[in-house]
C-alpha cells in the first residue's frame, strides 16, 4: 500500500520551508510595487493570479505555503505536478485530503514567482467564503513576505512591497521598531499582558498572525504562567481547516507591545480539542491578530527581522464583543421580489392609450441575492433566549430588508450598542417568523 504523507499544520498550517528558486521578486528591476486590497472582517483579501487565473487570497502571516480551497471547475485552474497528501489543521475535525502542486506561477501586479508550491484542499466543506461573506479561494503568507519589506496601511487598504536593498527607513518620532523573531516559516513578536489589576505584567511570545480576525489568542498554563480567565464566556472563536474552533472569550486589563499600551483588550483562549494538532508550541504563548494590527501602520521586515508600528486613527477604537450572540454566514442564494420602473414599457403604454398613463411604470421582478443565515447561536445569549436557531435565514433587521446589504453590514446592524432593541424576520424552512430581543453587553 502506498504510504500516505502527513503534514502537521499549525494555527492554519506550517510546513518545512524550502528556498532556492521558490521566491517572489519584482519585475524589471522595480524598486517597489503598490497593491490595493479589500479589508473584510479584519482580514486582508488580495487578488493573486495563479497560472494566469485571478483568484482572491487572505493574507495570513501565520502560514507558509499558499493554500487553495474554494476552486470550482469554472475557475479553469491548471494544477502542475499534483501529488496527494493529507493535512491536519486547527479545529476539532479530522485530517483533510489535499493536493501538493509545484512550479506554479503566482503574480501580484509586478511581483511574480514562477516556481511556487501550493496545497489544494479537496474537501468542498472547507470554504471560508461563507464565514466572511466574500469569495476567497485561498490563503497566502510567509512565501510572499520573506523576500520583501512590506508596508501595510490598513486605513487606506494599500500595501507596498519593497526591494530590501533599496528600502530606506524614514525618520519617524511616533514609530517604534521591534525585533521580529523568525523560526522556520514563522514570525514572532514579544509583548506583555496584564490579565487583572492585582496581577503582575507577564511577558508573552506571540505568533504574528494577520490571518486571525481576533485581537489576541493565549494558551492557558503555558509553562505555568498564563492562567485561564476568571471572568469569561464560552463561544465559537472561528473556523480552522479541521473545523470549528471553540474556547473562552475574556478581556485583559492591558496589552503592551513596545511602548504602545492597549486597554481592555479582547482575548480568546482556544480549547484543547481545537489545539490538538498544534503539537509544536515551544515557548510560544499565543497569537497576535488583526484586531490589534489594524490599529497601526505596519512595516513587516522579514529580511532584517524587524517590525515597525505607528498608531493610526483607529488605535483607540473600543474592543466590542458580539452582543446578539449570532454568528452569520452566506449559504447559497434566495429569490427576492423587487419592484422596478420600466421607462420604455410606460412610454409604449402611454403612447398607445393617448397619454393616459405615466411614462414610468412599476413592474415586479425577481432577483437572486445571497442567503444570510445563522451559523451559530451562543448559549444564553439574547438571540438564544428568544429561540433563534442555527440555520434560520435572516430576511429583515428592524423592518429593513437586508437583501442589498453585505454580511459584514448585517453583522454590524445586529450589534450596534447595549440596550438596542433588535427585530428580526426569519425564514425557518419555509415558515416566516419574527423575533425581538435587546442587545446585552458581555464583559
């Protein structure tokens, strides 16, 4: 029997780094390249051409080789030198079947790698597009960052890749540069946490993880220093390659990175089941995610092992938890009735009747819109207490039809402020029901 090759994945995944010709570089001796991105649910989504096919990737500094997952026959993607493997990811599920492909062309603007490996997950259930409400085909990270100095402006949704030999740091009184520790294909930074007012400040080593939409993840009892939180609530933290990630949510009194202090920081403690494949933690204490990174203009300098931060206008934004208890996702399409004004038909009827009709005529039409459904309801939350369930399809929020809103906008609509009354109309397997509840602050 043919032996099956297993690759152990960290957070999303981590594999052995390979150098040589496998690297991104600027075309035609350019000094830099500026690229626009979409910032969706605290995630950078970037367009990448893979073998001439444009695809969307989450930029995740916690991952080594690119991973593709939501590829359909319509995408017409050529897969070079395929080889079957199995991978293990964060979450409570089982290993996943995947394809390892070599010598692929990846191109982002005037940045290119003609010999890029990637991993294609063959399980159709692995699809993060549903959770973020935006079509994404994969994840890209370390291979893209390792040979450049990368400036990321979260506010303007721009990033610029520089040739390290030609980059010059500017004088900046409000900037701070910190050591960036590279271990294999992982980048780590050091910070300090203060869990409660009566506790001492604790140094922590954190994976730099732009693919996490959370603020901080901490691992309980790492080397006996980080205790589990006293005040917390259990929640669905997110989705990994191997399924749902559950754990505790809490707050720190303070998180400090360099001289930047952030008060009342959100923090999550993933449970042991979700971390069961994270078997090589070493002295790592957790992860630093995009809910904190987005508060800075960031310079990722892997070649010189340095991270530079400058506060932006979002630095003092409050850290808010989900007050409704509802997690939303896309799930297929639904038919929506809509009225439109048919100018041409109105004019024809007006002419035919001697001008007795308005030149504008309302007509009924049917449109396809994404179905926004409840993916999860937190136990004992306001939504849970009134009887909302996983699988309920949202039709309206406070009598406002949601068919023209994005998943991110709808999430904001049902999580505005404590005490706000929320009315939902839902479709539950063909039955139309109405629910109402008040938002409640957690922690």
